[in-house]
C-alpha cells in the first residue's frame, strides 16, 4: 500500500492500522529531525510511501475510505482491479531478516547493481538460519552482509556473522 503522508507527520498510516489490529510492516530507519525547534531522533519509513499490510482487500477497503492519504499500490501496466501483492513466504523471509539485525542497509529498485552481488551463500545457524542469497560485495566493506530482496519493491542487506556463512 501507499501512505502519502509526510515522514514528520505525527500520525502515519502504519500506526493507525496497527492500532486497528491489522498486521502491518514497513522498513524503518532512524533520522534526526528538528521538530518545534528541538532536535529529535525518530523512526521513519525508509521509503516514504511503502507500506505492507497482511490482510484481505475487502477488510482494507473501509480503511482506504477513512484515511484519504492511504492508497493501494498497483503494478504498472496491470488492471486497477488487483492491488500489488507479495507472497507470504517472501514477506516473512524479508521481515525475519530485517527484524534480526540492527543495521540493515536498504536499496531501492535499480540501486543494487550486478557487480555488488557477490557469492551465493546459505546461512547455517544463528538468527538467520536457512536463508539463502548473495553476499553484498562493496569495496572497502569489512562486514559481511546478505542481500534479501522483495523483487521490484525494496532490497535489504543484513549483517551476518562469517561463522554462519556456507558457500553454495
């Protein structure tokens, strides 16, 4: 879904939907903002209008009518009848990976190049046990990071201990 409110808004759609009891997720990062003349550290969405809600369209329709800044996200070139969806397994994998690290790096579609994708690996043990993907390969980076992707939406690079990495 899309939340068209600004980052510094006091009531983001993620907060409103969570209060209503819906399962909602958006990748967050901390940012220092000046609010009312005071500098404050706040959690803000990585991509301003990106919001994931695990619910049926019929359940979400009343909330879209109540909140004018909340919209469905559609696939470019497809019909307006079907909002964009992410498979449950992909979303659970992404949320699990991002939730088990404190320092995830996020990339928008197109920011991550082929040259940045390193060796194929599987994580064996630790909090990310069983995840497979590529290692992030950036010159000068000492930490090992696994690339976890939601195709066409967002990519995250999460820190992984070298002890748990097995080459495929």
